[in-house]
């Protein structure tokens, strides 16, 4: 089959690779009909995830059709359209039983790598390096889905791929970011980042009862999308002092909750951003926490900071004193998609949510390098490019 593979820092290419096979009794094989680029893929392509190997298949956000199932799969049959959570869960361990699926004990066969880095192993993720299990990704014609009854969800009849594909990752990530804020009716929520996850965090905050959502970014087209499609008030951090602007917009109190939907490659202005770029370049820190620092400083006393942007290692100049003395609650984590996907599909079925506006470009696998370059540089209004693997 054809697949889009990692080919060294900054490079991807389409290769011919073996078709996936059923390897365990709970596996399924899915023919991928649509697979999306994601901001966390850029951390891989930019070289910030050192456990990638040349030839690894990229991609973790996808939808497709079941073509084969193993003996112990009970809920799925060939021909079913399914959306698959990007993070793999076994369904039986303590963490899965308590709906903390991204902390699964059993789905990552390379757990010793993350255990050394983070103290404990975490779940496997499709197409996200050998630290996360070495699973083949979704930018391919076919993919193996382990623990298929737990990780694949049947899409309601008549729901197009465009509406359902982001329920694999961006929608539950944004929804979990908002859910962790413990929003009460009328709360003011600030969201850093107007990419796919940020857009879905805005929509989710409103679904959960927020009265106002303010989005912070620097790209006019993304800010316009956050305003026009998601209903947010917007701030361009290159034009205003974000903390002062948020104070003014909230009567001096600050947002009730702040969501970091940016993560380890945040951009910014001023001396702290320059400091992070230098430290990261010489490997004295791995992640740039520009957005996270702003969120902690801007959040009201007693508020909540929710971290959904990906961080992988260590950061410097973390404002722990501000977080402690302001009594902030910090919540974070990879998304527990299996907990949220059924309710999100129901929101879409009822017309309460339509994530399809995130799709700005449709491309073939062979256009993978151009798609990721365009996505990284945020040119031509690219918010999300989706691959159509069947397109030759």
C-alpha cells in the first residue's frame, strides 16, 4: 500500500509499504478514507521527538471503513464506517476502567521509554514515534487498529467524513480542555491558539456553558475563523499586551479559566520568547512555554489553567509562584477520546457541533510534503489539510 512516511527532520515522502495484518485477537483493519494533519505532527517532523525512525508512517487523526476483524472483535463488522480515537486504550486496565484512557497501562509496548522520561508509561498513539509504541500511522491506505472494540466508534448513518474525522482527535482534545475547566454558566474562558484544537476548545466551552470565550493568536485568518465560526472574541498578541487586554475585558478580574491549545512550539514576542528560542536551540530546554506562562499570569485568582497543547520534556522560567499564590488549579493531559467520542458524535448528529469548517485543504498522500509545509507556515489560510488516501 501507499503511505506517507517520516524521512528525516523536515522531510516526508510517500513509500510503498506492506499492508497491515491482524496481529492480535482484538485487532481490526480499517481502510482509511480521510486522515488529517495535526499540530502535534509538526513536533515529530521538526525533530523534537527523537524516537522516530525513517520509514515510520505518520498520522493519528482518521476515519475509515472496517475491512477485516479478528476473532475476539464483537462490535464491529466489515463495511462499518468508524472514527478511531488517536490514542490507543486496552479497555481493561485500571486507567481505562476509570475513563483515563490516555494513561492506559497496556497499549504501549515500548513503555520503558516513557517510563524513563516521565516516571510511568502512557498509552500508545498511532504514528507518534517508538516512545508511543511504534504503531503505524493513519496517513496510509490501510491501518491496523488494536483493541478495536474499545477504540473504533461507528459513525451515525449519513454523517459525512468531513464532520466526523476530527472526532478522532481535535474535537475530544478541545472538549477535554474545556471539560477540565469545570465551567459554570456564564464563565469567561480564554483560549490560546486558534488552530484546530483551539477552535474546538472554543466551541466546547460554549457547549459546556461558558458565557464568553476569548481567543488569542496572531494569524488574521485563524482569528477571523475563531470569531466567525466559533463565536469567540479575539486578541492578536502581536498588537496588544494580552494580560492587560484580558484584565480590561473582564473588569479587572481575569478569565475564570484559561486553555493552552498551543504547546511546546509556541511563538510569542519579547525577551521571554527570545530566551526560549535560544535555550531550545542549544538543548537547554525542550519546550517553549510562552502561551502557558501567559495563561498562568492572566488567569484570575482561584481559576483553572487547562493544558492541552503537547509538551514533551522540560521548560524554564515556569511561573510556579504565580500559580501557587493565586491558588490556581492546573489540569492537563492527552485526551481521553474514548470517554468523549460518543457524546461528541451525538452533538454533531443533533446539529449542535459541526467541526467540518476546520478543513481548508484536501490533498493526496503524494502532496504530503507540501501539505505539511503549508500547515506549518500557515500559508494559504491552512488550518487543517486532510489526506484522501484513495486519491491517486
